[in-house]
């Protein structure tokens, strides 16, 4: 017997693909909506697809029609999308919306938004609970837009129960900007050594897309207005991540450590490089939803690495991952600067 009808927005994205599979396996009828209306090859044939531009005026409400039991939204940001969702109250039983751990601020107001400022790196408690302060809502940054979304949705209360999932550093197949590329490409390029800032001890809590999908599945079964963190059972250091990528590729790299921050040329900088740990508390999800992770970082990594390598085959990394270029710039693989630093490092030794 069906558990009901679930609508998934952003269904062909990284988390969306896994969420559709998880909901179908749990007995939901699923409509998978995306801009292109495509489908993943792993989905059950019974999954319905819909092409939808949510930013087209009235398009989402028209597509939902008479409503659904749960609406899962992977790509909601800001006031406009909050209004869009709350307008569906009465037609949608509940919603599960993906937010971000980037919303948190430390006791001095520092956050991911202030990292580029002098002494702007946040110092969060370890682990970070959902009760931690956030940045102020607004429209200027990714984090402020997510907070605006969260507050407006939570204000809907019982009219539209919403579970908001504050996701960590999402990983797994189908990521448009996989952080693991930093290590995978170096191995494939035959780099014998890599340089890590902050002594290789940076911790930026990851979450596999399948673990987010499991949280979505559980929240769909237990509607409520709440905010929950979404993270893996482990928060490995960047050095441990590099070693795990090596193991997945059957390789061994020498790691050279910089005690402090990356060089001005970006040597030692990685997509996880932060001076203070970011680790999320998962006890609320365990308590409120009965959540148990379906996978861990190291055990899920071989599939991710294989997918990244496949995307790189026969292509320049900038073509395969344009989102990585936009997020981190081409200096992510500036081997000339790296080699110059290593040569100087070797001379000093």
C-alpha cells in the first residue's frame, strides 16, 4: 500500500536522485520534477517526471494541482521561494526542504560569509547544535537567503509543517562541484606529493547524498516544523580524506604539511581548508526521527571517486566541472606554484 504521493523538486540533482530512490523504495508514489524533466536510470519505472521552472510565475502551484502528501525541495532559497511554498498550505500535507550548515554564526557573529576578513573565520562549538545562532536573514548571500527561507517557512507553523535540513559538505556521485576532485585529479595526474594547510587537520563535516535522502525519507513519515542538521557519522580531517582517496585509487601520496594558512598563491588550500573545525551535532535527528546513517565517508568514497574519474576521462577538468572553477578558481590545480613552493621547502630542509 502506498504511503502517499511525494513531489520532489530538483529531482535530477545530486541529493534529488537519491531522495527519489529512497522514497520509492519506502513505498511512496513519486513525481520527480526538474527543469529538464529528465530521469535517473536507477529510478523505478513507476516514477513520474515533470519539467518545471519553479521561478516561472504560478508554475509550481499549477504543476502541484490538487496537491500532494509531501513536497521535497532541494533548491529553495530566500523570500520568494518561501512564499511559493507557504502558498501551497492546504494542498501540501508537509514539506522537507534542504537548507545548509552555512547559516550558522559563532558567538562573535563570524560565519562562512566572513571568512575572507581579518580574523573572520568562525569558531563554532564542537559539535554545532541546531540551537546555535545563525546569520541574520537577508538577500545578499547564500547563507542569509537560506536563513530568510528557514524563518519564513517555520512561521507557517501547523498550516505547513516543514522539516529543514541543514546539510554539511555534500558528497557522492553526480555532484557538480565535488571537493574530492582536489585529490582525485592529483592522483590521476601522477602527482607524488600534495600540500595541505593547517597541518592537514581541517575538518569540514561531510554528508553523503544517501544520508540526506534517509533524513528526507524519515521526515516525510514524521511531519513537523523543525530544523535538523544533516551530516555523516564521521567528520574526517582533510589529511584523512586524502588518504582515503589514495586507498580508493590504489595509490600512495606523500603529504607535506603547512602549519598555518595557505600561501598567498593558494598552495595548501583545499575545498575543506578551514582554520577551525566545523562538526555538526546529529543527536536531534537521531532523537526526533530515529535517524541512523546509511553509509559513512570512507565506505562511500570508492563510488564517488569512480564517478569523478569517469567524468574527467578525455576532458579537461574545467570542462568537466565548471562549477568547481566558479567556486574555487583555476588555482586549485596550479602545479607550477605548488612545485615552486615544494622546491623551496626542500631547500630549507
